[in-house]
């Protein structure tokens, strides 16, 4: 009885904490909705890219804001072994006004356009040292300078990996071989059984007996069946 009471009270407590959780969720949702109306910075659906050394790569970033843009400050940083290196920065004074971008890196080119809410950059002649995280940061004055950022990861490789199908091929081949073998064995067994049943058609007792059938593999069905005439059943 005591045990049951204890369980009931703990259930009650669970329900209470669930209520608190609910309230928290609602608050979180409200904040989420409020945020969604503000500035949003994104690098798109894909958050990383793999490129060959020596090639040029687009580091995408775009922004959107339901409340509009006013003095939108943005920059790009490269996270070089923990330290942040500023690549470029600019301010879009108003919607549709092209920014004057200050560039602090030899191989960086600004390719965005405020008409497309695009603040992407190109990184030329990629080296292995360029591998790492690139952070696109933006702040809208119209939004009390709240910070927004999105991260894009760059992987530099010597050669683009060709999807290695060898293992899959081996597995499929082996599996196919095994299945083929099983089918072959079953077919052979069926043929042998048919032949045997035809041979033993006159001897109906042997056909019914399972012992006789089991012993077909021994190649001595008749003799075995004869020596042990009593079936399993
Ligand atoms: C890429 O790196 C490899 C190995 O370091 C080098 O042999 C190759 O020339 C590089 N390619 C370019 C285009 O720089
Ligand atoms: C990163 O920094 C640490 C300490 O500052 C250093 O030991 C390490 O070698 C650095 N790694 C690279 C790849 O530069
Ligand atoms: C990239 O490398 C090529 C050949 O080495 C060079 O001509 C070009 O100026 C480089 N581009 C940049 C932006 O550094
Ligand atoms: C941004 O501009 C670059 C260069 O014009 C383009 O390649 C890229 O697709 C654009 N990105 C978006 C999200 O519009
Ligand atoms: C926004 O970022 C700047 C650095 O760019 C920092 O000084 C400031 O404290 C940040 N503000 C908020 C609200 O996080």
C-alpha cells in the first residue's frame, strides 16, 4: 500500500513539472516567433563545402529581415586555430544600397549584393591552411544592434573523393553468390527429389517416410530406408 501511495505522489510531481515544462515551451516559442521577425543570417541549407586546393570557393551568406534594414553592419571572420581573423566588413546603410566593402585578405572578393540580400564572398586559390570555420556576422541598427551570425565550414582536399563502391560491390557479389548457390542447391534438391520420387513411385512406403527423403543426400536412399524401416513419426 505504501509503495502505491509513493508512486501516486511521484506521478503527481511529474505532472507538475510537466506543467512547468509546458510554460517554458510556450515562452521559448514566443521568443522564437519574435526572433523570426527580426534579422536572420544564413549560409543556406548546406553548412560546409569540400574544395580542391588551388580552386576558388564561394562562401555563401544571406540575410533577411521582416522589419527592414537600416545600417546593417556585416563582416566575415575566419576561425584560424582559435583566433578570429577578420576578412572583410561593411555597412549597408539602407535597403538596396550597395555597401563599400573593406577587404583585409589578399584572396577574398566580395560578390554579394544588397539587392539580393546577399553578402557572400569568394575565396581564391584555396590552400590547405584555409580549411576551417568561416563566420558570417550581421547586426541591424533597426534591431537595437542584436548580433546574428552563421558559420560555414570549408574542407580543403587534394582531390575530390570518388565514392568508393568497392566494398558495396564485394558485399553484393558475395550475397548474390550465396543466394545463387542456395537457389542452385534448392533446384538440384528439387530435381533429385522429383527423380527419386519417380524412381520410388512403386514403393509408396518409402515415399511417405521422411527418413527416406532425408537420406537422399547420402546417395543411398533405398538402402538406408530399407535398413531403418521405422519412420520418425
Ligand atoms: C594541391 O596540393 C597537392 C599536394 O600538396 C599539390 O601537388 C597540387 O599541386 C596542389 N594543387 C594546386 C592546384 O595547387
Ligand atoms: C594551434 O595553436 C596551438 C597553440 O596555440 C598550437 O600548439 C598548434 O600547433 C596550432 N595548430 C595549428 C594547426 O596551427
Ligand atoms: C590565383 O593564382 C593564380 C595563379 O597562381 C594567379 O594568377 C592569381 O592572381 C591568383 N588569384 C588571387 C586572387 O590571388
Ligand atoms: C550570392 O551571390 C553569388 C555571386 O553572385 C551567387 O553565386 C550566389 O548564388 C548568391 N547567393 C544567394 C543566396 O543568392
Ligand atoms: C555583439 O558583438 C559585438 C562584437 O562584434 C560584441 O562587442 C557585443 O557585446 C555583442 N552584443 C551582444 C548583445 O551579444
